[in-house]
C-alpha cells in the first residue's frame, strides 16, 4: 500500500508546482460560472420562481457543484498517460513492476484530482456565497450522504476513464472517445439537471454515468431526500462493481495481447 501512497504523494506534489496553470484554470472556471449564473438569472423571472422543482439558489449551487466536479476530475494521467504507455510499449515494463499498474495509475489520478479539488472547492464556495448570500442547509445525515456520493462519483469517473484508456490496446487513439465522454457529462449532466428533460429521456439518463457522476452528488447537495439518496448510492455501487469487472476484463485481455506479442 505504501507504493500506491507514494504514487499519490508524487502526483500531488508534482501538480502543486504548476501554480500558473492552476491560476489559469481557476480563471476559466470563474468565467464559466459567471456566464452560467447569468443564464439562469435570465431564465428565472423572480427569486420565488421554481423550475422543475429547483429554486434559483438551488439551481446555482447545482451548477457550481457539477462544474466543480467536471473541472476537478479531468485527468491528464488517465486521458493521456495510459494511452502513451500502451502505444510506446512501456506498459509491458510497468506491468512487471512489483505493483499493480492499474492501482498505481489510479492513485496517481487521485493525487492529481486532489490538487484540483483543493483549488476549485473553495473558489466554488466563495463564488456561490458572494453571489447568493446563502449556503444550502445540511443535517449530519445529508452532509454524510452528499460526501459519500461525491467520493463515489470520483471513483466511478476514474474507473470509466481507466477503461477508456486501456482501450488503447485496440484503438490507437482514444482521445475521441474521451472527448465524447467528457462532452456528454458537461452538456447533459452539468449544465442542466435531469428533470429538465422529457420523462422518456430521464428514464434513459438515470441509467447512464451522468446520473451517478454529476447529477447524484449535486442533487443530494441542493435537495436531499432519503429516497433519492438510496437510489443514487445503489446506482453508484452498481457502476463501481460493473466498472471493476469491465476493467479487469480489459486489463486481462490487454496483458494477454502483450504476452502474445512478446512483451
């Protein structure tokens, strides 16, 4: 386990060094939040207006949290490093190291996004409080429920990106797949709550990664209900189990391919 902690620590320290890049990304995040706040400000006629069950403050906090998750979990390690390792053949060396390659990469991912979260979480909170002068009220149960869902969403996002990265064994360039995944999460899961879509589309979306990665944590943050908490956590656990199984299968087949090719 110390090996994986070392990977986490190394990636965390490495990303902290790039202060100018962090500042640049923070400015972009703040600009996007400013634009989205003004869009929703235009759509709400008055502070007492509700759109699909969301008050104006709830909608703004929903957008802040989903944007924060989207910005924080975009990973260079999973988007680029894995594909590069596979295409260059270096993965055959890493697979023979005294640690699990997938676990090593995943902990590097956690180190990378930990820096992002430490950057975006306070910025998002400050923007929301300065703009709305109100913070969602939470009980111990709702705070725990949101925190648990938030952590599970990060794990699911990492598993999906790992599977996409490992597909480089068969697809030389996985960037189009990663681009499509990120844009689907951004456009459908981040900018608009699922409730805004027709019912038949909602029934599809609650079975997609959008529901467990973006919508779930944000919904619990702004409008906690025990019933929806149970369903969100249930779906997140299913995605984690399915993601681990799929990742194991892809990794196993990739390793066989390396062995056949003399790696």
